[in-house]
């Protein structure tokens, strides 16, 4: 069974690599309909419409509102409240997810991959998002190691 999961993971990231042969945007705006694999059209909304400040303030993912929107670095960011929007506006680097909101594990492995907003971690005051629950579990086994790898890879990865 582990062998099947390993092959499925390898296939998943191979598909991601094929899709990432073109320059990736600096901010992940993969579409609402499931993102990279099921919706080839990208939207302009970061974190699939989730509020980046909520991960820090509420300790959980919270869907943002079309009433509280800010455009930053070419992406539309949605917030659950005006207070969250103002906090982000005052210090976007504090709240924006690492690696442009792409899957932290995927970036560490050399791929830009969509995320699920409920697969996240805040480590040392930084937000990291991941592809799905199984990938998130792998990433959480050695977050420091994956962070080092992703930090080294991200800039070159989005310029492909």
C-alpha cells in the first residue's frame, strides 16, 4: 500500500512539474474550482479566497468576504473583516503565506502546486500552506528541512 501511495505522490508531482514549465506567478492564484488539476483557468484571488490574517488571529482558516478586498502584488486578497484587511494592509509580509501561497512541500520538492486552505501551519510567525492532508503530514515530519529546501528553490522556481 505504501508503494502505491509513493507512486501516486510521484505521479502527482510529475504532473505538477509538467504544468510548471511555464513561469508561475509570484502569488498562487490557482482557481476556486480545485485549482491546478481541475481548473486550468487561474483566478486573481490569493489563497482561494481565504483570509490570511485569520490563520494568525483566529487560529484557523476562514473564508474571506467580497466586502473586504485588497489588491496586493497583483492578487486579490479577501478578508473576513475590515480589521483583518487593515492588519494585512499595515504589514502584508507578516500575514502573506510563504512561497507565494503555493504548497510548501511542493516548492521544497521543486514544483509549484495548488493548496487546500485547511492544510496549513504557522511556524516561527510564518504561514505555510500545503496541497492536501497526506502531503501536509509528510511536510510536518521535517518542516525545518523542507523550509530550508523551499527557501533555496522558490525564486528560481517561479521564474521558469
